[in-house]
């Protein structure tokens, strides 16, 4: 847990919650804050399995997965290729398109060009191509007319994508089983604060939406999970424009290591479906393997 990414604090919260849950099931748990010495730490500890609660770069993008493959320690969630693909938003969309899953127009462009002029007809979204938790996301054109003045710490290349209006929906897949659909209610943009601060958002689960849209979310989430080659637990996020019916449901991205904090969506969905956090964590540990 932890690690050096922009999502460090969320990862620490996820790790602590999972460690406490596993201790309820009498697992011998050692919490490791991942640093540059991670390889030697794990080699010395010789764990039976690693429950990977890292989020963001290095922990969710195939890097730590490759390290774990190298030292031969079974681990949870997706393997090297699926993790790397899903962390790259543009390549994720390419995979979605290849299997017929609906996405919005998007492109990778220079951040300097985005600051200088509109690179797409507003409204549109600007974001880092390889971050999660809505880190560095800009919504352009709904309340201003000029190009976005991106922070200086944004990467040299960023992703722009057409804004998808409508409701924020999400579905978790465990193994080969999609769980349910959550309708995420916020007063504004579903940003980092809305995701992780108390009261930042509310969740309706199961979502009160038409049956055909509900079933499509389950179907699309499982298809995305398999198309990317995910293992273990994943969560796919959607936007749904009610006015367009089924044509208004589009995929945003697939998270290969969903959050496990007190406000996280995946544990909540599991609980609604009758699986406690302790049971979910135990399943992930028992599912751990190499060559994922």
C-alpha cells in the first residue's frame, strides 16, 4: 500500500482497511508501504501472497506486477499487460473500440497546445493519460469559453475527450461475475474530493435505472474486464445520457485495482450483494497467483 503515486493517501486507506478485514479472517498480515526498497523488503518477508492495494502509477500500471512476477510472489488483481493497458486511458479506449464497446472521441495531444487553443469543440475533458482518482482532470467549456490553463505539473502529453453528459454509473466485476450497478450522485463534477471526502457524493445501489440499461452495464463491464485481460477484481465506469436511451451509455475507463476505503464503490457493491469486505479480501488473497 502507499507508494509514491498521486494516489498515495487513498492507497494507504485502502491498505489499512484490507489489512483489518483480513485479520478478521485470521490471516497473518504485514502492511508494507511500498518504496524503492520494495523488492528487498518482499524478498526478506517471503509472503505467501501479496494483496496489492496500490493505486496509480507504479502500483497499478504493470510495474509492481512485473516485480512480483520476477521474484515469484503470487499477487492479486490483474497482471502486467492488463494493468498497463487499463492504466493507459487512450489504449483502453482502443481496446474497447476493437470489441465494439461504446466510447467518446478522444486523442493524445501536447499540453502546451491545450493551453494555447481548443483542441476539440467544447465541451470536453482534459486529463493525464495515466492517472486515476480524477487526478488532474479539467472540464472545459461548460462555464468558460477559453482554453484551460493547465497546472505546470501536468505531463507533456495529455488526453482530451469529448464530454459525455448524464449520470455517473459504475459496475464491479469479481472473477467472471459482474455485481451490480451504482448510480453516483454529486452536486458537481465527480472529482477527487467527491470520491474520497466524507459527504462528497452519495451512492444509489442498486441503481434505480431501466432494466435494459442496468443489464447493459453488467454486460459491458464483464466484456471490458475480459477484453483488457483483467483478473481478480475490476470496476468499469460509465456515463449515461438518459435522453438517448441505450445509445447514451458509454464507457469511461476500467479500474484494475478499485479503492477499498470507507467511501469506496467496490466494497459497497460487494456488501449489497452479500459479500463482506473481509470475505472480499479473503477471496482476493486466495485468488492470488503469478502469470496473471
